[in-house]
């Protein structure tokens, strides 16, 4: 009885391995990676004109990443003033987990977010940008 049960478990385990290794699943993993932004976060205050790092979690990064990378600054509740790429498309590697940017000269506000592309845009929490001292 015990033998039969463990044999069945092994078969199920093999099946699970086989199905996660299928090309379709590998493709899906490649396409849906959506790195979680760790900075800026809700406690962050950026100052106009200073250098800051945008960072994200790479612990679940797939081996191959299909799409380009970019970081944009957005107003989460309204239109964003100007075309605010903090880092233009394909100028850094998503697997690095960090990219240094200069805070652009935008109006002070507490409703900014950064969007990290990726496969789809991943939004940070809202954070503050303060005027230069
Ligand atoms: C950003 O991160 C890099 C690498 O960790 C570090 O060398 C650099 O000093 C950081 N820049 C800022 C503004 O914190
Ligand atoms: C963001 O948009 C909202 C709604 O239009 C506006 O009230 C707010 O002032 C904007 N913030 C900045 C920093 O532009």
C-alpha cells in the first residue's frame, strides 16, 4: 500500500516536472516576468537634480528576457508633464536590478510613480519628488 502510494506520487511528480519544462510554460515564464520595484517606495523622497537609483527584485528573473527595458516617470493621478523617460529603451539590463537616474526638473508632488518596462509596465508605489534646495 505504501509502495503503491509513493509510486503514484513519483508518477505525479514526474508529470509535474514534465509539464513545467514544456516549451509553452518556458515561453510563458519569459513573457510574464514583472519585476517588483523596491525603490522608490512609499517612503521615498527624490530631490530634483540629484542622482537616485531605481531598484527592483531580480530573484525570480527568467534566464532569457525577451523585451527591452525602460524607466518612465508618471503622475499616478493625472497627466505627466512632458515625455519623462528616466532611462530610455534598452540602455540598461533588466537583470541588473538597479539603474541610476537623475531626477528631472518636474513640479514638486507626492503622486509620482515610476514605471519599469519590461514585458508590461510595472508601477512603483506613489512617492514624493521635492524641489531642489
Ligand atoms: C546606485 O547603485 C550603484 C550600484 O549599487 C552605486 O554604485 C551607486 O552609488 C548608487 N547611486 C546612488 C545615487 O545611490
Ligand atoms: C498630478 O495630477 C493631478 C491631477 O491632474 C494634479 O492635481 C497634480 O498636481 C499633478 N501632480 C504633479 C506633480 O504634476
